[in-house]
C-alpha cells in the first residue's frame, strides 16, 4: 500500500506540475491579449459572481491563472526537484505543503 501511495503522489506531482503552469499561463494570457482559443471561451467571467471582491480580482482570468500557477504548479514542481536531488524525506514534506496549499 505504501508503494501505491507514493506512486499516486508522484503521478499527482507530475500531473499538477505540468497542467497547472500550462493552464495558469494560458488563463493569464487570455486576460492580457486576444488569443484564437481563449480561456474566456470556455469559462465566462460570470462564474466569479458569487465571490467577494469580484470587482477587484475577478474582472479577468489573470488573478485566477496566477493563483493556479503559484499555488498548485510551483509547489509540485519544487517537490519533484527536491525528490530528484535530496530523496524521500524532503519530497514528502513538499508533497504535504502542496496538498495543504491546494486545500486552502
């Protein structure tokens, strides 16, 4: 069971380490310039209506993309780098940090 949990955690690090930066940068670019395939085509800004401060932070997908990149992408990439360099102990700590940031 321990090996399966480590394998799943490693898969999630790779998946989130690749998908979160790609989607986060895509969201930010969709807010800054007119892309042929924009994030705005898939997710209208009206989805942010229930959130507080929507007039400040949710006027575009820029801040959501930045949060996705920094909160989900960066900790998983750091976890993969730490695992490659230092081994399991540091990797487990960074996996815990990445998971806690994702929950928060």
